[in-house]
């Protein structure tokens, strides 16, 4: 069972944080371990997942998309239909319930595209907790709709101007807040990144995606899929859908990173494809860095993938070759985005559009009897402005 | 005894430790300010290696790091600057770096080059002892002091762990938070220091949030040394070092007024 007692997945993970946070992470691990063993905690999680988040989300046979691909049957795991529009609600709900159990009233979070911020704001609103969301200045600009949604749910959104003004800087600022207010504040981290126990805990709350998908495909088809494809920024939706399939050796898993303007330009967010080993935000993992160990700014058309790090468990899965990691660039993601609108009348998040582009091409190279599941991690309403700009359409 | 440890040995007074970011506002200033700090009464100087994501630092040091990176400062350049400074000053020089630049340089190579450049110790704010095992072996072999930190949130068992491992001195973070000037020291500081003192044999130095002579004096009453960073960085902004000298001297005078002999025998 990974991670080990020190929070390592093979060589990756751990706790590279200031001393101030070490005791706090210890408490958090203890609290989570107890909650995990408590059936009542999961009864509550399952109840709210059903009645609040709308789980289970459907597994949809995308017939037109399949025709377009011209090969394997393509299924979409519809996380876009979950409350607040993405898989992020699963983790926000789980950690929100944990924070309540721990008696913490002040919740802080970081957000890139705003999906995790919105999910956290929603859960805090529902559970009656204070919510502060750190968001890069650049992301505040390009995801203004989500900023407004968070504010409507009484969250305070704090723009972060340092660095590139994106997700990496929002996490830095959230950690600074946490270091300062460690005693009464719960840091509701939104992906499978950060110091132990976050990568484990976020994975555990997200694996509901894979568990459902694994059951649904067997119910519908009587067998497991040949491929599962998901996009990767920090890697939480991918970890969530991959995890329950890890022991199914016949199921190939593909993680799709953002190749941005192209791997050769250096302007991308393909950490596993093009990065190397380093330490960022409390964990050892693959990172994008220069020759002197400075973290590089990532680039992606999708704010949710725009991150120069990745969860340590993905680094481990790359090294043991259980998961294949590939890159899809901005232009290709836009194609994937439009393709799903045309074929199925579904507007995907730009993040998920990376997985769609790759999976459709993959399906085309496979036989008709084979099955590909795409994790449609979120819906694209938030991206309308960006897509319109990219397509040179005036709204 | 290491150069670092001997600077706390009686009859030495309370240690004044100054922090500067290497290459802020430029490299020329770094080469001038360290000898000046030594002349004005600093017993140890911490040389900050700039990092892109300094998550334990407040706004002042974030900005100085950013500026230093814009000036093209790398760990390699910091080592070269340290080598030049070592020819100018005798006081211990300590590197403060986040872990990733050190990891990227190569742990063994970095420690070896530190020794070559005359560096005495290493402070890595995002490397708790649990993650420092490999680096510890290398630093011990080569005689570089790896200095660990404790915080007001540290439990008794963590205090014991860190006290067992830290060499040179123990860095006590005065307050749960990031670096930067604050209007007052936390009320429970004496209690925290006392908790550590019962366990630790090393000299105890207090840092984070100390920016005036009065605060330095207050901290020195309970500790063996005082670390001042952000205030120096603020004063260096223009590159005119007169104010830095005046401030360093005022800290020195303040510390010299505090009775000695808090070190355990």
C-alpha cells in the first residue's frame, strides 16, 4: 500500500515544508487516518456525494464521437455533471467534512481555473465555514466568471500578484497563510500534490470516479475497458479515475499533459513528459525547472493545467511504467473542445479537452470492439471567453 | 570545534546574525555589505540563495529574491561570491537556501563546493530532519554544519528530534509565520525558548520578525543569538549602505547591554 509511512510513493512525495507545518501535518494525518477508519464518516460522505454533488455521475457511450474516431468505442465519465461542474467537488466535500471533524472553522484554498475554488466555496457555504481562496492575478482575469461564483457563495477571493500570477503562486500564498495561521486554519488543497498526507487523501476522495466507472462499464459491457484517458495538471482527476484500475493489468492508463505552445518552445505544462526530479510545494516529484533549480513558469491555454509540478504518485506511476504520459498542445485541445461540442453537444472544460483530443486519435488506431474511457473532468462554461478569443469570435 | 560553534563560546557575547539575499540589489553590494556587517558587529552572516518560490518568506525577501534572480544569480554564483567574501572576512558564513536549488546542484557537489568556498553552515527552511537524512550524512562527513529550525508549533518530541540533529546552532522561528518585520515579538516567546532550552545543548538563535534594536535586545535576553533579515534588506534597497551600518551598530550595542552566560555549561 502506497504511500509508505513517511508519505512516499517510491522515491516521490514526503514532507518538504517549514518546521511550523510539520506538527500540523502530523495532526492532519492522524485525523484523516481516524476518519478513514470510521464508517460514519463515509456514510456522511456518500450521502452528500449523492444528494449534494449528484453522484454517481453517468458513464455515457459517445456514439458520434466514436464514429468520428473511427475505431474503439468511446465512453465519457461525466464528471462535468457533478455539482459545481467538475470532479473537484469530491475532494472539497471530503476535506470539508474532515475539517469540520477537526473543529476548524477557517478554510483556505488555492485555485487555478477556479473549479477547486468554486467547489470549496460551495462546500464551505453548505457546512457554514469561512472560506478564503487564493488565486493568481492572471487566473482571476481569465476566469472571472468563477471568481464571481465564489463571491456569490461568500468566499473571499485574494488575487496573488507574485511570480507568474497563476496556480503555483496561489499555492505559495496559501501555504504562507497556513504557516501563519496554522493552529486554527484548515488548508483545503485541491490536487494530489503538496506534502503528505495530501496526495494520498485527495486521491482517496477522488477514487470514487474510478470505482464508479469500473462498475458502470462492467454493468454496461460485462468487461473492463482497454484504455482509460485523463488530463493532468496536478493530477487529481487522473489519479481518481486511474487508482481503482491500477491492479487491472489489462487496462492501459494514459495521462495527458498540456504541451501548451509546443514542447519545443519551452512554453508548456508537461511536467512528466518534459520535466525532471525536484521539490516543489512540499513534495519530491517531477517539476519544470531550469539548470539552477529555479521553478519555471508553466504555460497552458487551460488555467487548470497551468502548473509546473505534478502529484508524486504520478511520478511513481511513470517510473514503474504503469501509466503512459503524453502531451497535447493548446491548438489540439481547442480541436478536442470543438469536436465534443459538434459530435455530442457537450461543452468540455479546456482541461478535459486535452484528454478528448488524445483519446479520439487513440481510438482511431484501435479496433472497433475495444473500449476507451475518457474522464470528462469538467464542463466548459468557464472557458467560453478564452475559446471565443482563440477562435477570434467577438462575444 | 567548528568556526560556527566557536563563535558562541564564552567570552563571546550574544551573537548578532545578519541575513542578506545574495545579489540584492546587485552583486557588487553583496561583496561590500558582508565585510561592512562584520565590521559593525555581526558575528555571523547568512547568505540567502535566491529561489523562485520562497514559501517561508514574507514580501520583503520574496522581492529581494526575485530581484536577485533577475540579476542572474544562481547557486554557482553564490558559491563564487562566498569564496570572494571568505578572503575578506573571518566570521562564519552560512548559506540559507530552499531545498530544490541544492538538490538540483547535487547534494555532494553542493556540500563539497560550500566547503571549498569557506561556507560554515547550511540552513534549509523546507528541509525538516525527516527529509534531511541523506544531506546530513554528507554534511557531517565534510564538516559543514546543517542547522535545523524549530517553531512555536513544534511538539516536545519534535524538539527532541531537531535538538538531536542540528549542528552549529538551533534556529528558533519566533512566530508561526513567514519572515518579515513585525511590530512586536509574540508574548509566548520566552516559554517556547525555555521549552527548547530544557532539551537542547546547542546555542539558540531567534529569527523571524526581529527588526528593531529593542526587539533584538528582548530576544537576546532569552537566547544566545538574534537573526535579523528583512530590515537589512529594506535598508539595502538603494544600494547606499550607510543606513545598514548605523542599524547594525545599533543592534550590536543593544545586544552588548544584555548580560552574557545563558549558554548551558
